[in-house]
C-alpha cells in the first residue's frame, strides 16, 4: 500500500506560503504552525547565516523554514529513504542548493554526517520513543556543536527535558502547547 502524501505551508521568508509535501509514515509529525512560529521568533536574531542540522527531518518543516528565513546551510537527516527522496523533491521544487541529505538512524549512526559545526540543531524525534536523551549524549561529544550552539527540542509534553538534557546545556525558552513541549537550549 503506497504511503499517503500530505502538504504543509512554509510560514515566512523567501518561500512564504509555498507548499511542500511530505510522506505520512509512522512517527512523522510535522511541527505545527504555532510551534514553528514560536520557534523562529526565538531564533530570529540568529537564523540568518546559520548552519543548521535537522535530525529526524520527517516533513522537513523545520529545515525548509530555516532556509526560507535565511539560514546559510541545512543538513537534513532521516532514517527513511522514502522521506529523504521526498525532501530532495521539495528542495528541487524550491530550488534550494544550500542543503544536504543523509539517510541515517539517529542516534546510532550520527557519525554518518560529515564533521562540521552547527549553530542550530533541530531535535524533533517521534514521540514516546526515548530518543532525545541518547541523541543529546551523542551530540555532546560529536564535534558538531558550534560555540553557543542552540538546540531546539520538541517532545511530548510530559517528558521532563530538564532532567534528561546534558548538564552543560541551559534551557533558554520553554513552551507547552497542547500535547507538545517546545524547548530552546544552548550549549555553554
């Protein structure tokens, strides 16, 4: 049975109101517009010219939104080749050239991403899978974190991100919206 295709709109920037499509697979949960708007308001001073890593890319909503708002480069990572294929189609449709894609199981295969420093990391895994703590631990010593790197975590609201984050990461912002907890952290 073929996977269902859905669409979402980019909120702001050069691709404002442009639609991108995504594959509806188990665990793919695009960040809702209200959460994306909040996140990019938080990130407004630093998005332009940022090097971004979108782990668990899924729909690509966060990575494409960052590029639309002026990010210098985005690396999108997902475990599904079907999702990677759809992300590449969207990049072609938007004529985005400052983007790379990697098919990798995160956190186990995070080293598949070429070594570079990221200013912003989007960490939005499928809910209730226990992937946030282990991914943060892998990122901690990965060499991917730029100085004062910002990490956005989106998780089920009942997850106590305060208790599973690395001790050296401080929580700058937190918002609960419906069933979703949104957190902006910074390495120190």
